[in-house]
């Protein structure tokens, strides 16, 4: 059953339960890694991720997802003025959308890749049960080549650095592929961006939404964030999606 069939009460109850299980201070979250679709099979895991943010933390959510081959434009952004779920309307951040459109030639306000399969509907329902008041921007990746992914990552890094925005990267990976994920994390930690980009170019990754995931890793690295994946924090778990995670601002030591 997809989350669009859930009631507000069901979602809020799941979030409250997740909060009670999180017995440590997460820190300031800047981005999330979440599955593309939210359903009754992964709902508990998704709540664990979303429970890390509070209702006053952000005024904008930027939802990034891969939609390879679905449109001619490389990085389209849907033109909607608002999206309406059964919990109400969420308005687009038109000013931010224009900032990206002005940033580079591959960003376009375009609806060719905006269809019923996009992830934004699922995630808006989660966000509507958490954030007090927010706007939204959707960005789709229709070309997962390394050039386009780096272009997206650098635009996100630059434009959103000073914004009160949460970035949600929608991607999936089966739990049996943990060694592949560890390899990608090691490449990131070693600043081996060329090795990371090889995952994009050789098309051998097991990740559904590899371009989205790689963009998230790059942004986290550029911002100096600490990435936490639930699968690594709890080795005894066998999650539906290996990429459930978040990235937080690292605390700097104060030397007196």
C-alpha cells in the first residue's frame, strides 16, 4: 500500500514512534537520502529518517530524483504553482526555481518528465506531517552522465548553501549490496571524485537513481557534512533500502 493511502494520523503516529527510538541528538540535518516510493514495506524506515527534522527547521524542501531518458532537457524543474495532496496545497518556491534556471543552460522549467511516477507526491505527504509551513522545488535528472550530475551538485551546493532548505535525494539500493555502497563511501572519503564518477559512466551500479545519489554525496562532501546510513549504524538490520540516511553539520571543536 502506497503512502497516498495513509491518513495523517497514521503518518504522525509512525513519526512519533521513530522519535522515541532516536535516543541521541542527531545534530542539524541538511539533507536526506530516501527511497523513491514510500509504502507499507518501507514506511517504518522512512519515518526513522524523517524523524530527524523538526517542524520549524526548514522553509523549503528541494526534492531531487532521477528520471533517465524521460525528457530532452537534462535537469528539468516542473512548472507547477502548487501541488495538492489530500493534506492540502504546497506551493512552489518560484524564486528558487528561477535561481536554478538562471544558473546553467541545462536547468529548465519544463514538465516533460513530470508524470504520475515522480517521487514528490509521496515525500510531500511526509513533509506535510512534519514541517509547519514550507514551499517545494522539484528537480529531475533525465541524464545521469557524470557531467550533468556534477553540474547539478555544484549548483545545489552554491545556491542552497545559505538557504534554509532541506534537500531530499530519492534513490534505492537492495540491502544485499552493502559492499558496493561501502566502496562508494570510501571513494568519497578519499576525495576520489573521478572514481565516484566512474560508477556513473560504466553503468554497472546497483543503485536505482545513481545520479541522484552521487549528487547527494558530492553536496554532503562539499558542505563538510557527516553522512549517516541506518544500515551501517545498525548492522543487525536488513533494510528495504540500503540508502536510508541523512547528513548533518559536524560540530567544530572549540579551543580555549
